[in-house]
């Protein structure tokens, strides 16, 4: 993961390379909250692949990059 100030900063860093997926810090925060929010609960169980895929879809993180194996 790399953090950048702007789309222009990303373009400079990439040079001629193709970009991967990019999301804002706000979206990253939403993802972290959704992914880890229940982890300290005494009855916490690991998420299933389907639950994790649901989190990504609910947050609008769809497409080839976000498809879980």
C-alpha cells in the first residue's frame, strides 16, 4: 500500500506503469472499520469469504482487483 497526496502524485509515481486500484483515505477507513470492527468481541469468529466479499461489495469495492480468491 502506498499513500499519495493527489491523483497527480500517483501519475508521477507511476511513470509509464499501469495503475492498480486506488481508493481514498476515507474509503480505506470505511474498509478497515467494516473489516475489523467486530474483532474484539468476545464471541468473534473469523469472517467467511462470503462475508468479506459482502463487505467489499457494500463499500462499492468491486471489479477484478477486489475479487477474493
